[in-house]
């Protein structure tokens, strides 16, 4: 937490200098949007302002100030979605091992097929591969030295597909502030796992938030989310719903690209039929060639008509 590299990052950000790797937040804030670093879901119990936590000269922060942490264990995933890459999906990595890009792909810079998506230059070969031993060291450190934790975000890859996730969850139930921690993770919720055991583990925390990336309706789900099956998704959601645990909230989310826009009516209808209490959406930022704004430029009237159909459906079917 107070490694020299972290302290250097804090000093730069405090001085208004954007470090390498912070480009997504930089671009969002430049366009007056709310970035991840502006997230204020956590109520700082010890300090009121960042200026009260940070030593401006050294970049040092007290351990008590750490209330929110994001964890990624590996890129292991059972999907190879059309908006992802080998950085976050082992399935993408498997496909690219023997894949040879042709001149057209190179000309149009199809980054996913070239293995350059989500990477910062040709020299970047970084991949997330945390072992159980690594996980053990981190969780022990969090339990021993960071007792004000209030929010833990876990992302992937696919956490439910990773042994490190289950191991970390078991260890985190022993955190001294577990009863005040909201534990949230992103998942396709479409892998074989013990839903009841997951429910039992999450019950040890103040709240468990399962953010289910649906990213499509029945029509395009299995096309856009390669490796997924709509019936399996429905089955797992039903299993968790029937456990009727008021400490666990399932949130359906739709990462929206040009693909979803082309079938937006079915996307809304299908997701609403899942009977999830919460739903949100986000816009695909990368790869830029499937950003939804692209299709809107050439097919504005068609898209407007589709959204009108969705609006009419919602007015009739959603209370």
C-alpha cells in the first residue's frame, strides 16, 4: 500500500499528472464524466477528505485510510466475448495461440485479433496470474493491517471459474471487519459452481453484490458471449433467487456495444424476464470499432425506432 511505486502514483495524481495506465479515467474526466476513481460508495470512517489522509510530499497513506480495494486473480475465463481480449480472458488467449492475422486485420488494426487490445505498447506482455500462495499473502495482509475495509470489488477473468476466488472468499470471511464489508464481484454467472456454498460464504459479509454481466438477450447472448448458454444463466439465477437471502443482491448489467444496439428490444425483454431486482448498463469503450455510436451515425432513424419500441414495452410491462 505504501510501496514507492504507489506513493509516486499518488504524488503525480495529486499534482494533476496522469500516470501511464490511467488513460480510461483521464479520458472520462476530460469529457466531464464520472470515472472509477471518483467512486464515493465508501464512507471514510476515519478521515473526511483525501487531503487529511495524504502526505503530499511523500505520497504516504495511513493503513486506516484503505477502505476500498479491487482484486483480480487471473484472466482464467470460460468465455471469449466479442468485446474482450486475451488480457482478461484465457479463452481469447487459447484462440490467439495459433491464429495468424491477415493483411486486412492489420490494416484495420483489429486489436483483439492482433493481441494488442488492453495493452500499452508492443513490450506489454503482462498477464494476471496470481497463485493461491500470492492470494494467501494478500488476504492475510488485508486481515492483519487494513481493518477499515468496507468495500471489496473482485473482477476477472471469471471469478467463479477461478480457484483463487473461492480461496480468497473463504479467507476474507475471517476479516475483523467482515460484518461491515460489502463484497461485490463481476461474473457471467454461467459456470458450473456450488451456488449454495457461494450463498453461505457471502452471508458472512454485510452485503454480497453479484454483478451479472448479461450483455445481450436470447437472440445474441450465445453469439456475443462465446461459451455461454442462456438456459444455464437462467438456471443459476433461479438457484440463487430461491435461496431468498436478503443479504445478497443480484444486479443484471448490459455492456452495450453496436451488437446490443442492433437488437436492443430483445435485450431489454430478455433481461427483464430474468426478474432481477436491479439492472444497470454501461457503454463499450474498447475496442472502439464496436462502440455503439458508430452504428448510430449511419442508422439513426432505425435505432430511434427501436428505442421507441423499447420505451413502449417498458411503459406497458414495468411498474
